[in-house]
């Protein structure tokens, strides 16, 4: 079984860590899949190499030639005599240097190398208001669809250990595969971890949240209570806003991802839910007259329809009239 020291002596591993390419990436990803018990040692060695990289010092122009000319002016016989006389000092210095290097490396190996390097991260923030949606690509190639009234925060450049973002609202995420850097989404105290996966996260209020996995596999951690949940495709983790209880249930993929395709979907929605969805989708303010007599369980699907067309269709079914004046809407229930 390889140790981190073994990896640090492997030229191919060093080349992959410091100068990766498609061929090396393919080889080492397959190697990790075949040797999962050694991945931790590999990551430790990789972190040592990445932390020990330094910028090469470039000598000023002309310095090398000046040193060369100075050496050539020395008498060859004196140089040879001095070389013989002090050869044992050179050997001793080399032995001491090797010894100090081994001690330094030993000290590094005793530390927790999995902790991320403290760097001044530049955070970026993207948000949407009512009636707005946004599609963006993160620095690692991950694609994000951001729904209305939502915000995502992420670093300008991901580190070498993990890729972590923060979400408020709703987003559909297609994660770019990277077996060495898990992708993490933090929302309402829950951290969803994935490698190459697509999933939807939706917050409602301050306590309700749903995490729906479309492809791949994810782990959801409750940071405060140290709870772990594992989801398979087609499974959704839901936290009840009143009891705080978490449950895993099945979901319909079309229902979850319809919003990013431009489709409004109502499923037995009451009046309050319908108003909230329409306000967020179209960025309008809706007032309802005679709301107390409404007992709605409205279901319907509208693909890229104008607000006027949606209200006309709904009014025919639910028996109401409406007035549309710019960003203000009045619904009059009969």
C-alpha cells in the first residue's frame, strides 16, 4: 500500500499534480477508483506538492556572465587545491542539507494537511429579483440556473481542496466533475456535497428547504446536528418548516426542473400560492378582492406564456376578472 512519501517519489504523480493534462487526469482518476483506500494518502501528498510550489528566482541580466568572468580570472591551480582541501566540507554540508530537509518534511506530514490554505478569497455574488432568472457558469465549469428572488455566492477562483458556494432561494445546478475537489452548496445550515451531479435546491421562508437529486449522488449534512443523508437519483430531502423534521421522498423530475425551462406549474395550489408564484415569476404586485370566498385547488401548466394569457386562462377556470395596469394586478373574485 502506497504512503504519501511513496507518491512524492513518483515522477508521474508529481507531473500530474504540478502540470496536469488529459492523459494524466484520466490515468489517476481511474487509479483512485480502483484504489479508494489509498485516496487519502494521495490527497495528502498532492497537498504537500501544491503548498511547496514557489516562484522561480530569475537572476538580473548580466549577472551570470559577471560571475563566469570572475571565475575565469582565478588561477586554475589555486582553484584545484582549494577544491581538494575543502571537498570534505562540501560533502558534510550536503549531508546536513539532506538531514534538515527530511526533518522539515517529517514535520509537514504530522500536520493536518487536509485543512485548506488560508487565502484572501475574492467572493462574487449573483442575485435575481422578482420576475428575473439567471443562468451562469462558475469558475470550474459548473452550470447554475438561478430562479427569481435568489442569490448565489462563490469565490472568484476555487481552491485545490474543495469548491464551496452559498445559496439563498432556488437554483438548479449541474456540477462539473472533479474527483479531487467535491462541490458543496451551503443553504439554511445544510451542506450538499457532490462530485459530478445535477440537483435542485429550493428554500421557502426561513426553515423549509427541499434538495432534489436528478443525476449522480449527493450527501447532505446537517452541520448543527451532525446528521448525514445520502440521496439517489429521484430522491428529495425535505425539511418541514414547522416541525423541522427531515424526510426523504420521491419526486417528479418535470415538476422540479420545469421552472428553468420557462414553464409555470401549479399543482392543487391555493389562492395564496398562486399569487406568490405569479408575483415572483412576472415581477408584479397582485391585490385580490373577495379573497375570503376563494377555495382554490388550482392545477395548470403554462410554457412561456404572458401574464395576461395566464390570467385569462385561470379566470375562466376559477371564475374571476382581473385588471392589469403595468406592474400592478387586481383580481376580482366573483
